[in-house]
C-alpha cells in the first residue's frame, strides 16, 4: 500500500529531515509513527500526500510513484488518502455536515452522492445528531470526529492522522483512538503520528520509530518509551 525506498529529504539550508528511509506498509496495517519533535514524522506524512517531494529516493502510495505524479493527478491521490490533523482545520462558518460535504464537493462530486456519503460518514463517527452545529458549538472531541468524517467521506484506502489527540484531554483522546481502531478494523490502512507513549503501549500495534530523520526501529506489537 505504501513504500518508501531509500528516501531522504534535505531542505535548502542543508538540514536533513529524513535520511535513507526504507519502509513498507501493507494494506490494512495500523502503524504508529513515533519519535521526538523534529524526528521527521510530519515530513514523512507530507511526502505521502505530496505536499513535499523527496530529495532522493522513491515514495509509492497505492501503486503510484508520488514523486513522478503530475500536479493534475494530485487530487486523485487525495481521494485515496484521508488526512486528520491535530488542529482539526474545520471551516468555522460551515456546519458539521457542510464541512464533511465540502471534501466531496471540491473533488467534483455533487447532488445525491454528496448527501448520502456525508450522512454515512457522520453516522460512522457518531455525529448525525450534531450535523447542523457549527464548529464553535462542538467540544474538542466532536471537532476531531468531524475532521475524521471529512477525511473518510471519499472512502480513502489510507487514513493518515498527524497527532490527532494532541489537543484533547485523556478521556477524549481514548474515544478518538477507539474510533480510529474501528476504522482500521473496517479495512482502512491507518498511519498515526504520535508522541503519546500511553496510547502506543496500550494498543501494541506496529511501531515505526524515527530519530533525527532515520528509522531506528520497526517492530510489530511495539512499545514506545517517549
């Protein structure tokens, strides 16, 4: 599903964000991407969604070489890969349903399909009753659930979550983790960047540990000492 072959990312100032990364992620995997701040987690995620390009090496997502993908095809990649961020990135003047539907509208969908898929995504994350509320009327957990619904509305094969519990209290964090686990159980490949050792150690999924841009550990049912 995802393959990085000898990938490095070097910025113009000479700093390496990633160095010689080799990584394989199979369909249906649940991966924790861990490491200290600045280890390269967010850079790796930006390469997967083609917000940035690798300096050297090859990044393949669902059979496509992302580095060779023309800009005209990037929107097709974004349909395959849903992304959830720490800060939600919701549109404040749109309701929950409108925020979710917007992800379909900008990729060219309209009409009945938008309505049906929006309701399906809202039901999956348990927000049907809050569909007409605005982000300012939601709790932090509800805002993140909205963001997850938006990421899932295109039925992506891969879901990437970049510190999705970073702004949430412990109880709400666990609710979000349970939701992500259920989404993975339904067949979606899930890559979650986090520094939360408690969550990683409780779930005992695959752990890929980055340190100064390099993969220093890749372990099934791994633990993480932050």
